């Protein structure tokens, strides 16, 4: 199997990251914002792995960072979805502009 | 398309395909274990969570409102300039230690040993910290979800 060039994978990762940025700033629905954050985390994971593979193939730092980022993303998603469901119970909406009271 | 479609369920399904493609990219980079973890955790866990919460909080068939023009312009310009900046940085090239040939497939054995070793490049402390973090996240999610109205 031919090796994919280094820059091409970086290009994919950049596109994914800025798609996430765009989605995070345009969407106001909390779940879609969470999905955009997941996109950005995936872009970071791709970057970690590609730098590990092509620049420092003798070490495993990028692999471990990717594993920990995936773990933390799972924890973050579970807590965020619990918070979102609770907010929906209180406010009957999950639009980030409508939920504007800190204490209720 | 995850961020542009106005139907939430389609958005989640597009995210699912994106994550599967990322896993395929890991396979192409010969990180099979990471690809497996990606599929299990993201596709099996996070997408299911997101779909579940979508069904709980969203009326089916309701489209999202179109975002305002100023916000679209702001976000797309931010994304575009950030992309151009990173792309120019990437074009400058990297000077890594390209020592040694690309070590083919990642050995599960070395991965596990380094994960739990106390040596210089060992990762046992982050491993423990992550386990504490997962426990805290679980307890926090349960505490948030089970809070009733009177003790809130």
C-alpha cells in the first residue's frame, strides 16, 4: 500500500478543524455545538498521529495523547449531554441564546 | 455537511460518516489499535449518546433556523483566515528527526508496556489520572441527571 503524503493528511486535518470552528460559531443548538467540538478533537487526533508517524516514528507520544484525548472526549460528551438534558427540562429549549440565566 | 445541514438527525449521521472516515485514515496510517478505539468509542458511544439526546430534546422534523448572516460571515472568515495561516505555516516545512524507517505496524505489546511503565517515557500517571477523571465524569453525569426539582 503506498504511503499517503504527510501534507495531505495535514490538509484533511485542517479542513476538519475549521469545519468544526465554523460549526461552533454558526450553530446555536447545544448538541450541534457539541458535535462541532468532536470534529475539532478529531482533527487534533489526526494531527497527533501524523506527527508521531512521520516525524518521530521511534516514540509513541502521539499515540498516547490520542488515546487520552479520546477518553476525555467520551467523558466530556457524557457530562455535556447530561447537562443539556437537564437544561432542556428547565428551559424547554437547548438554544444557547435562550438559556441566559446562570442561576435558576 | 455536519455543520451546514438544517436537519439535526442528518447532521448526526454525517458526523458518523466523518468519524468512520477518520478511523479509515488511522488504518491507512497503520495505527490499527487507534482506529479500533476510534470506532468503538466514537461510533459506538458518542454518536449513540448524541442521537439519544437528540431524540429526547428535539421535536422530530423541525428544522433549525438559518443562522444570521453576520454570524456566518464572522465564522467563515475566522475559519478561512485560520486555515490560510495554518496552511502557510505547514508549507514552511517541518524539521523533525526523521531517523529510522517508518516502523510498520504498531505493536500492541509495546503500547501496553509503555502505558503502564514507571520509566522515563512511561504513562502510568496519566493513566491513573484519566481513570479518576472517568470516575468523576460518571458520578457527575449521574448527579446532574438525577437531580430532582425540590433539592435543586
